[in-house]
C-alpha cells in the first residue's frame, strides 16, 4: 500500500526534492544551534570579548534568517506538494467514476461516492507532505542529536535514551487504536453524506408526506454515530499526546537533575549542561514528529484504502482491445437469443430475439417489470448481456467502442435529468460547442422558442438543480431539444410523455414525431394511443416477445395487446 502511495510523488519529484532538501537543511541548522550556544558559553564568555560575542550572535541571527527561509519553503511548497497529490487523486477518482458502468451506481449510494472523492482525501495532502519528509528528518535528527549528546557525556546520553522504548510502545499502542477509530469515522462520514444527499434530493417527497421529523431522527442517528467515532479518535489522540507530554517532561527533569550533579562534580561544564539540555529538546522533537505522523497516518491511509477500493473497481462494461470507432450507423438492430439479469440469480430477459429495421419506428408495450426498459438499456451497452448477442448494422455492439456507439444513440426518458445551469448549457450538452444558431434551431424544433422568448434572460436563464424551475413539459421539451442537437440515427423514447397533461403531451408528441423522422426509433409506452402509428409493436412479457405486429393486426389477434387496449379504452373502441 505504501509503495502504491509513493508512486503519486513521481509527477512532482522536483517539488518533492526541493521540499525535502530544504527540510534537511533546516534540521541540520537545528542541530547546530546548541553547539553554537555551548561555544559562546564556554569559549567566548570567559574571554569577555564582547565584540567577538556580538559578531557570533549576529552570525547566528543570519543563520536563523536563512533557517526561516528554509521553513517557509517547507511550509508553503511542501504543502503545495501535498495538495497537488491530493488533487491528482481526486481527479483520478472522478475520471474512474466516469468509466464505471450502471451496475456499480445501481449498488452504491451517491453520498458514499461523494465522500470518497472529498472527505476521504482531505488527510491525504497532509500525509503526502509530512509523511516521508518528517520520518526521514526525525530519524536523522534523532541520530544526530544522540551522537552529539554522546560526545558531551555518554552517561547522560544513555539516561536520556532509556525512556525511548517506552515512548515507542506508547506510540504503537495508540496508533492501533487510532487506526480502528479512523476507519470507523470515514464509514460514518460516508453514511452522513448519503443521508444528506437522500434527504435533499427527495425533499419534495419528504415534505409531501410530512416526514420531516422522521428524516431528522434518521439523520440524528447517523450524526451521533459520527460523533462517537470522532470522539474515539480524539480520545486516542489525547491519551497519546498527554502521555508523550509527561514522558518528555520526565526526561527533561531527569537530565536536569543528573546533569546538575555532574556539573557540581566538575565532570561537565555549565556550557555543556546548557547545550545538553538544548540537545534533549532537539532529541525529543523527532519523537513528537513521529507521534504526530502516527496520528496522521491512520486517517490518511484509511482514506487512501477507500480511494484504492474505488480505483480498483473494474467496470462491468469495457471496450474490447480490438473495438472499433464506428463513424456512422444506419440503425438495423438485432437481438439474438439475449438473456440478461441485473442479479446473477434473477433473469429479466430469457432468449429474446427481435429485429428492428433502419428507419423503422417500433413500440415496446407490456406489463411493468417485463423488461421493456431493460431491452433499451442493453442497446447502448449500459449493461452487457449474459448470453446471446446484440448487433447494429450487422456489427456486434461489443466490438464497437462505447463512445462511438452511444454517440449514435439518443435516449429521452420520462424522468429527465437537467444540470444545474442555464437553458443554453443544457441544450448544448447534446453537442458540445454548438453555435447559437444551432441551439436556437433545436429549441424551435422542440417547441421551446416561445418560452425562451418570454424569459428575461432567454437562453441564459438559470433553471435550478435538476431543472426544478421548469414545468414537467418544459423539462421534457428541453431534453428533446438536446436530442435534436445531438441528431442520432437511433432514438429511444422511454415513457417520454406518460407524466404529462393532455395538451402538453400533444405538443411533445408532435416534437417527438418530428424527432423520429428518418431515424430508427424505439418507443416504450403504456398509453397505447401514442403508438398507434408505429410500424411494428412488440408485446413484452415475462417470457420475452409474446406478440409482434401493427396496431390493427394485434387487436385482431385478441391476445395480450388487445386485452391491454380494452383495459385502457373499453370494449366499444376495439374495432
């Protein structure tokens, strides 16, 4: 895991070397300061040469100024290194999410994904900056300070070192506790994010049922769980830091007593005692750094492990190594003995075979759950079939790149998704970089021109999150305008007008009929009146394609379609 983490330093190795080098220089200067104090105390003070003392102190001031500059570089450029690595990881995570297939999103909460990309990576930057640098500097400073202390008085050095095993044991013990707490904390943060995302996205449902109190209670439980996890983490941190504080002070006290006794006996000079006490401070600083690193490491690595879990998730739908970019498609679609299920133990489609000719308008009807939307989701390869094959123009869709395949297919659904932005941006999503004239022509063909003309900001009107400032019909027409702009040869209309009033449905149905001209069009509809003019109608049930034919032919057969028709229109209209 550490080796994998270190790979993220490669693109920023120059910045890392700059930060690392300055940190080493700053650490060496820390080691030099007690030596300078000892030299002034034992060599210059007895001579009473104030000019020499002034020169030495002035030189020491310049050394401090240089050290300050080194610390500035470490503080700013070092954190830039950490932020760059964090940014790279966040971008990689988002890029990977774009590659994952629908099945992953079907089984993963949006709030958990948001947490992976945001909260989980917050501590990565700090760990990336301080991790390797602080560990190396701590070991170097630790060894250097102990070596110099040994030259001053080896017995005092051994007394100081005796407590180090206790410090290491303390750090290791609380590191395990903190690791467990950090893992739980990230899981609770993800749950809180998921709860917030659910409640905010479904706020209209919450309020319509008057369930605000219920949602507040559910959030309270998640929030309390996060509180407990964070308290456990900070309990481990507090016990560790307070124990470290006491041990550090005990070391100072023991060294002060023992050093004073040695100075009283004349074994060391007063300057050596002062220098030794300063070196004890330098000696203990690396332990503080390592302790801080041990507190940071579990949180950083817990986030990194969750990040790796996301990155290591392979998409169910992948481009084959020899996949081709199809420049154009006519729209001849064929299903050959297709079997598919969203879960391994349940099959939605079994041995489904059907052919759709280029430029033909076909309709899929049947009871809910029969597999109509599933058939339409398999054509753009949102999911891969379990058995069988789907071809377009005789080419298996698995041999096409996903991008080139989906660029030739347009989908208009009942539940239209619009981005939080302007009307212009949402229409232009169908063809990025479209001109003003192209956008307005698409709006005109979708019967949006009058609405846009009445708005104060026209195309630049902000429509709110998911287009909440627009009516259902306006959102649907905007989605149709987006599809006019995309201009795909294959069109899928999934219940595109079922939730609209009669007048709005008539307008949108007219736009959809214009959109379907000269395209292979697949319509899913429960309202049979909207598909009377289809070239062919497929009746889908749990056994696959149960019936096929034109509207009049299926009525004459007196089968499933005829029964559906009677249920909607009554016996008198079945002629």
